[in-house]
C-alpha cells in the first residue's frame, strides 16, 4: 500500500475545505478506497493547475486515510503498483521542474514497465499493465503536486529487487 508520509493537508486550512476541487478529491478518493478500486486521479475535470493540485491533495488524503490502517505484506501485484507509482511521481516531478509538457506515456519507465519485476512475480504482461496504471497515477500526482505545500512523498520502502 502506498502512503504519503508528509503530505500537506488542506483540511487544516478552512479555505481549502470550502474549495470544490478539494472536496471533490476527498469524495472520490474515499469512494474509490472504500470500493477497493485502484487510485484514479481524474484531474482533467478541473481546468486550472491550482484546482488540480487541490483535487489531488484531497484525493490522496482521503484514499490514504481509508487504507492506512490496513497495511499487509505486499503481494506481487502490489509491488508492481508501488514501483510504478513511485517511478511515476519521480518522472512527473522531473517533467514539471523541467517545464516540460505533461506526457506520462513518453517516458522510458512507462515504455519498459518492468522495473522491479522478477519471474517469481508471475506474468510480465500483467505486471506491466499494473505498473503502467499506477505509473500514470503517480506521474499525475508528481506533475501537479504543490511543491511549496507537500514537503515530501515518502513511500513505503520495499525490499524488492532493483
């Protein structure tokens, strides 16, 4: 399970609680987590970067709160998602800092989608699909993150092969 360790919580800011994008993120994040769905950040529904940042903050906060207490030993599919998500965040931040356009599927990590894979995990095809889905979510979060308000995204450390 992915957990952002030190995330800006707009819920501590009364103005953010009144923001529709943040509330929408809270609602959809909680809904997806409660129904056992993978994170799917639908930022396209918001037209400005500031609204997208608030949506992502609300979504990640709510999604994480639902799963924070239920962390188990990761399964192979979780490892694919964790690796993809972390790689996506890293690449998204790099793209944003480099003032490059949003292009999640143009990266080498997305194209290969096999980082961390070993044959003991099962089928490479399934691993790649899970990795890419999580990668896109992480990339979106990294690209639209508000660097002044999110101190760091420390993700669960894994003991998987590099």
